[in-house]
């Protein structure tokens, strides 16, 4: 049953990543690219953790992968809200 739920969660995360890729391609805004990468990392990590580790998600590697994914979300938010320098022509 756990494998079924992990597969459903991974499918949802990868689907969300595809939606963000579509928004990024339409707008060109890197905010959506960072979110797509974050959700793709989380989805692939969920698949890896289910197939290879058999539920032992207490190793430091798993926490570092999640930290990377959440760090990308944080970076996207910060980058979007920081003032940008305008280029002179």
C-alpha cells in the first residue's frame, strides 16, 4: 500500500513539474523554471526512495535532496521579489 501511495505522490509531483515547465515556456519567467526543477527533484526522489531504499528515508542523503528542492523554491521566491538592476541601452 505504501508503494501505491508513493507512486501517486510521485506522479502528482511530476505532473506539477510539467505544468510549471509549460508556464515557464509561455512566459519565460525563471520563477516557474525553479519551481519545475524543485517538483521534478521531489518526484524523482520519491521514486528512488520507494524503489531502492524500501522506506528507509532517515539517511542524510534524503534530507539533503529535500533541502535542495526546498532551497530552489526559496530561491525562486527571493529572486522574484528582489529588485532588479535595469540595463542601460
